[in-house]
C-alpha cells in the first residue's frame, strides 16, 4: 500500500509545486476575486492532472504495473485519483460558478473588467482565438463536469451491475475529452511558457491518447489470446465454477499467483480471474476458478459451456511468492485460495532441495468434500502444511491462531488473498507484533 500512497502524494505535490513556480495563493491585493482567480486555476490544474494520470492507469501499462507492484495496486491508485479529481473538480466548479451566483444574489460586487489585450500575429492570434472560445469552453466544461461527477459516482457504487459500470465508465473518456478542451482554453496563457504548462500539455496528450484507445476498445489488445473452454466443474455447495481453457498459441506465460481478464460475452466485457494452474511452455491448458460474487458470476455456470470461445488478456499481477524467506505463511480465504493452488501445482514439479517451509491456512464458510480433497492432494504433492478452517465449525481465523500454529512466524513472510477487510485486520495485527510491513503481501483484487 505504501507505494501507491507515495505515488498518489507525488502526483498532487508535483502538480502543486509546478503551479507554485508560476503563481501564488496569496495574490496582492488579496480580495475574494483575486483569490478566486488563482484558486480556480490551481484546482483546475490539479483536477485535470489527476484525471489524466487516472486515464493513463486505465491503459494497464505493464511498465507501471511493475513499479506499483501489481495491477491491483495500480487500480487502487486509479480509484484514489478518480475520487481526488472529483473532489477537486467540485471545488473548482464551486469557486467558478458559486461566485457568479453570489454576484447575482447581490452578495458580491464584481470588479470592473480589464480591457482585452491588443491583437497581434502568431501566438497573439492564438491567444485571442482561445479567448474567444472561453464562453463555449466554460459551458461545455460545466456540463462535462456534471456528467463526469455522475459517472465517477456510479463507479463507486458497487451495487451497480458490472456490465453497466463498464459501459458507463467508458463514457468518462468522452467527458475527459471535453474537459481537456476546457482546460486548454481556460488555463492562464502565461502558464504555457512555464513548467506547469508543459506538464499539463504532456498530461493532456497522454490522457487523450488513453481516451481514444479506451473508446476504440484497444486497452490490453496486444496481450489478448483466444481460447476455447475445454472442461467445466461446478461445486454447488461452494458456489464455485472451475473451468479449463485451451489457449491459442501466443500466450506469453505467467507466474503462479497472477491473473488474467477473460471475456466470454463481448457485451459483458472482460472479468478478472486468478489463474489456478502453473505455467509450462508446452502447456496450453489453463484453469480458472470463479466464485459466485456478482450478477455475472452468479449465472456463469448456466451460461458458459464446453466449446465456447473466449478471449484471455494478461497476465497481470505481482502476487508471485518471490522472496528469500526460509518460511512462508499463506492465507487463502474463500475464493482467495486460487493463487495458492497455482503455486502448489508449480511447487509439485519443482526440484525438492532448498524449498521454503510453507503453511497454508484456508478459512472458508462453505465446505465441499470434493474440493477439499483436491486441495489436500495439491498440498501434499507440494509439501505444504494445510490448515482448513470451516468458520461455522471452527470459528474465524485470527492472527493469533496463525502465530500459535507457526511458532517461527517472525522469520516468515505472509501472503494473503481474500476479503480486503480480513486482510487489513491481519496486516495490522502482524505489524503490531513486529512483522515488517514489507513481509506482508496482500492481493487487493478489487477493480471498483
């Protein structure tokens, strides 16, 4: 989490620093209108800047995923930036529009306008033309703000079905294009000759490219491989579907713990699923395990069939078990067991010497013997100590129970995949007992 906190703070502080090189929040003389002028510019720069970075992250660039330690972390940063852009846009809108209202109500008296600068050629002509577009840019920007605010709000409401979220979220690319035009026209002309203007220009260009690629459906296009559903196994007690997909040639390979976006119905769009099989260059058959957690997955076992064509995009993620600790503690809660299954299948075929001691805790509310038998066999083949806890029978797993079962936990790293709240609670408990933050790895796996 620290890396995305640093990235989030860097974006805001960098934009603030560049803006302060060009302007000030303490104009002289300091009046309501002089402050409004600079504050509207400042919040406008921050709002379009954070939104532009969020647009870039929506492209799922692999070079950024590596630096942010996984697409799950990158999407969390994307969400934070979207919320920040919304909040900053509200401030920007209020100081611009609210002041006009207060003038109309008679609460404020607008100062006399300065005369327009004399016309000229070259850059002067461009500035004069942009000045003539202010009214249109203000009006379109206001409506684009309303649309963007509604769409970001919809994205934050998890009760909205995924297919509607995906379609409405794509419309943000159009709203962004209008807001980019609004920014170009209304940014203070003097800024363009300074670092803040150069940064805004670069961010706008990047954001517009991202918007075009999003609207054209090209996000992740170079990482897609076709495939056919080869087998399906449904576990009704667990409400889990296990499906094997035979991929077409071209899959770049993956590491245990990574995931991919799978598209069966183009109208529904891609959904992220953890890959539950290890990678071998000659193996094209890969397994995905899907839990019924939403409107789409609840009916997947009824709508997908053997022989269906699918598209798989990936791999993504940095939940790869890569460390040099002598022991690892795994916690796979519910469907969060999936990346650990892939890792155990990989370990079962790895050379025996010098392997880490591993304890796998699988707390689950639902129980089906056939699934547990498979998990037990995988753990035995990988030489992993398996601890299955069924909550109605055994209660809820705690960090204290894990420490009791693994006395040398201080020399271990902890790898968690499951409900975010549960993972956060375990993280806090382990850190309070002295586990370094770098040794607790959590797959967030939330994309809304």
